[in-house]
């Protein structure tokens, strides 16, 4: 579905660039993710903002983290950067 077909003003695109899933509990190595975020103006097609954000898990993940577990942190970092 195109963003303009639902009258959206902006299109938010995310792409996982790198993901390391590690056995954190016994290796003491954190899971890691790097995500690219881009915001486009749907009317002009112009890129408004973009960033690459990274995050790591803690050492006690109790079964391991998944890529979606890092989304709130990386999106928050991106939005904080936009608001500065």
C-alpha cells in the first residue's frame, strides 16, 4: 500500500542493517542491533530525516532478546535526535 493512497503525510521506513544474536547468559556478550530509519514527505517524496541507530542488550536477557525488543530504544534515540 502506498502511503499517499491512505492520505499519510509522512512515510517512516526502517531497515535492520546488522543483528548479532548471542548466547548472552553464558557468553556474557550482548546482543547487538544496528537499524537505519528514514522519514519521507509523501507529497514531495523528499527525505526529511534519516539516522542509523544502534543498541545492545543487557547481560540478563532470560531467553534472549529479539530484534523487535530493540525498536523502542532505537526509535526513541532517533526521535530525540530530531527534536534537538
